[in-house]
């Protein structure tokens, strides 16, 4: 999640002070990823250093208003117009865990998958319950529901992928997957990149 670009996009609507920015971010995301004020001020100072925002005058209550610069507006526009690059699948902790577990002699991979599947199913049910309990047609409600829907779709996809892994592993006898430690001496330096690693 890009706090930096999110704050710039909000500031493109008009000057805000720190707590106000946090409130505006929460309104747009339903507080799914709450930000602390320290994080906001640290980000604002980095944005100021990079010439993307400027510190304005303080009001009668001592609130310092931050304003977006022309370069900041261009950065916010670029962010909104560009696709989000997803994390490389090869670094997904669950995928790595199951790949390693599938090759460890004596490991019951079906158990590992079953434990994860139960946790993923609980998460999906919780998210659906949360979604159903908060029907709201306001702009804030719509923004919140989009974030929760994204989490629901991701949880559902994870369950389908776990079923796929289970089915793939069931095609092989357990002993055929086991990898014993090799006696080969690895060469120093970086290993050759696999075709999957080359994609990321």
C-alpha cells in the first residue's frame, strides 16, 4: 500500500493538516489499514524534502496545513493512471511454505494444507460477515466496501489455490516428492535465475 501516493491524492483536493489527512484516509478506506499520525508526519516531511508538498501556515489552533505542489500533483496523477505492480508470487510466504513442505520427507503436506485452508476459510467467513453487517450507500461506505470486497476475493482465491495444490500433490506418491539433502557442493555466487524468477 502506498501511503505516500494516497496522501498526495488526498492533498490534491486541498490543503490539510496531519490529523485531517489521517481522517480523510480512514474515510476512504474504512480504517482497514489505519495509519498513525507519526507515520503521516514522517511521510509529509519526506514529500516536502522531495518537493511534492509544501508546509503552509498554521491556523489559530496551531494546525499546520500542507499543500501539494505541481510536482506532487503530477506524481498523484501518475499513481492513479498506472497499474499496481503486485508482489512477486515467488516470494509469497504461503507458496514457499507449501513448496518446501511438499519436498520434506515425513511431512504430512495434506495436514499443512488443511490447517491453512481452515484458517483461510475462517478469514473468508469473517470478512463476509463484516461486509454484510455494514451495508452503507454513502461515499465512505462504498469506498470501505471496495476494500473489503478486495480482501474477500483474495481470500476466496487463496482457498481455490489451496484446493489446486492439494489436487496436484495427490497425483504423486508421497515418496516421489521427497528431496533428501544433496551431497553436491554448491558454487559460490548467486544461483542461476529460474524462468519464474526472471518474470519478477
